[in-house]
């Protein structure tokens, strides 16, 4: 047998770069580079959002606990140390906001611009760099791939001839072993074997020749492929180096331990906490809430008669009770004059406190058994709510004493007199238990005034 054939000669598919079409992985790396740029941008953007969220949480935490500490029972240097934690949170929050800003305005934008400059999109889709790489590999591989296809064809023919030759030889051998061997048939089988052997030799020669031609093209093929691959390597080298530089920038922005302000925050925090002094805090509490507090101990006091009397302000409930008494008393004394209106007025530091007058039914929301909206028989203002009861005819005054005003007074109600310090007028009624007197001005107007605002003229 001139040609040997075995099933082990069947070629298995290879994953080598040099196989036809296996350069596609290198071409795909260009597209992957652009996608990796987008992925890294998303990575930086997410980290920036985390930095912002953390900063906001720190600020909220610090603000809430600062309020709780200020309103709480803690005091002294320990309070300052506790509050320093809130200050630390606020300062660190500011630094993390700066990290977020640096990641987005510097690193993110830098990567975005580099991607735009390195990868150019085409109108038909894909990137210009990807198409250039693919075209370069295809052009470099085309002659060798064409010759390889011819080799595969003649190899298939050679292997087919070997199979035929092996089958013919097997038939010839079996025919010789048969008892009824026909010489004519044996001759034909022998001729078939010889013919197959000739075909094997012929296809083998073509196969060997094609391989030799392919081997001649291989060095040029490898050189051209290496050249295109090296260009792709250079492009990828730029991306890797840029990513490395960018990641170092990201690290620099994230690493707060090298930031002098960050170090100052924790140095200040440590100093504040170390400054906590239990002895000082205990002394402070003793002085402000303990036996160390000053005390205005009771002493003998003489009555100072040089100042006019002051009246203590009372609650609305007290005034409503007095109103009942005043109305009952005045109705008994002068039923025709009705009720005298009184009012409460604040005083300044340079004037005596004016006495409080009972409120009228028109200005008070409190209703008493002695006075109601239905009871208008004894109300002097029923017919004319804006009238002055002292404009009506009044009985002859019981007293008539000239007085002089010590302070200015502005009447708060229509039945009150107004005067300036130094004015002289006539007191025509004695002081009541509320501290009010009835008087008459020089123009004839009569009304009530606080008794402690005037003095008798000797």
C-alpha cells in the first residue's frame, strides 16, 4: 500500500490566533474598550452618589444629635466633648461632598472626554477604530486563507483516495479467501486496487505541493498579522495607561487620610474630648445649681414712702370676681349712675402701676350673675353705648380737694381722665378699694383717675 490513512489524521479545530477568523477577538477588544469606559463612568457616578448620600446622612445625624444634646441634661466640658462628635460629622460631611464634586467634575468628565476622543462612532454604527482593525486583519489574512482553503480541498481529495484504496484492497483480500473464486472477478478487483493506488499517489502530490505553497506564504502572513495586531496593542496600551492614571486620581480623591483638613478634624475632636474635666464640671454644677448658688437672704427692710403705691396685676379670674363686687357695691351706692368701667394697664419703669378697673359688659367675655346682656335696666350705656356716664347730671360731690398730677396719664377708657405731670384739677370723690378716685378737670370734664398719680395741694 503506497499511502497510509488513519482516522487520527482528521484535523481538529484550533483556538489559535492564527486560525482564520480568530482575530475577531482582538477586534472585539476595541468595542470592549469603549464599553469599559462607560462601565467605569457608571462606577464613578454611583460612588459619587454614595458619597453625597453619606454626607447628607452625616449632616442630618449631627444636626439631630446637637439639638438633643443642647436640650438634654448634659453640661460642662463633657457636653462640649459630646457636641464635638456632631461637629466632626458636619466637617466630614463637607469633605465627602467635596469628594463627590471631584469625582464628577474631574474624574467623570475626564473619562468622558477621553472616550469621546478615542472612539469615533460611524453613521452606519460601530466605531471607526473597530472597522480599521477588522479591515487590517482581513487584508493581512486573505492570501494565506485562500491558499489554506486550497490545501483543505486537496487534503480532502487525498483522504478520500486513501479510503477508496483501502476499501479496494480489502475487497481483493476477501475475494482470494473465497472457495468459488472467479479469476475474472479477481482480476477486476486487482485492477481497481492499482487504480486507487495511482489516485492516492496523484492526490498526495497535489496535497504536498499545496502545503509547500502555503508554507511559503506563512511568514508574510505572520508578519502582516503581527503588524495589525501591534497597532491594536498600542491602542489598548493607551487605554490601560489612561485607566491606571484615572484610577490613581480617583484614589487620591477618595483617600481622605492624606487630606490635612481631615486630619485637623480628628485632631480637634481628640483635643476636645481630652479636654473633658470632671472636676470643672462638678464645680460648675455646684455653682449654678448647688450650694454654690448666691442667695438673697431675708433682711430687715424699711418701708419707702417716697414712691407711689403699686398694685399687683391679677389674673382674669380675679378681675371677674372683683367686677362682681364692684358692680354690686356701685349699684347699691349710686343705682342711677350705672357701672364704672375699669381697665388693666401695664406700667413703665418710671411710672407707678396704675390700679386695675373692672371690665364692662361690652368688653368682657365673662358673664356674672349680677350682669348680663339682657339686663339693661341698670345699664347707663344701654341707650347710647358710646356715651360718657359723667356727661350726665351728677350729684353734688361729697369732697372738693385740689390735687396736682405727679406723672403723665392717658385714659384707657371713656370714663377716665387724661392729664400731664404738673396739671392741677379737683378731686371730687374719695379713693375706692381699687385705688381709683373721681375728679374734675379745669375744663369741667369729670372721670376716674389712679389715686397714686396725684398728690393733694397743701
